[in-house]
C-alpha cells in the first residue's frame, strides 16, 4: 500500500485507514512510538499497560491449564 502525506496546518499528516487501525488494535486515542533509521519510518502502537497485564494473566492461565500438554508438544 502506498500513501501520500497531506498538508495539516504547518505540518504533514499520514492518514491510516480504519481496517489497518483495526488490525493493530489502535484508535484515535492510541499513542504511537515513531522510529527511523534515516530512510525508513516505523510506527508502532505504544505498549498499553492494561493490555499487557491482561495478556500476562491469560498466558499464566494457559500455562497452568496446559503445561503438561505443552511439555509433550515440545518433546
């Protein structure tokens, strides 16, 4: 997908369509980390402490419930 920057006041903006935002789990309130190597621009949704906590809880529950199965799969 190619995009063009659009003028926004004295700045330029990049419009990100809703389907892409949905894939990222992002919305208008989501902060993004922006990094570059001088040639490539990378936008990454900033870590969300609530999502991280929920993920860790789900991971711990899965490990408790399926640890034996996971060990057998790893063999």
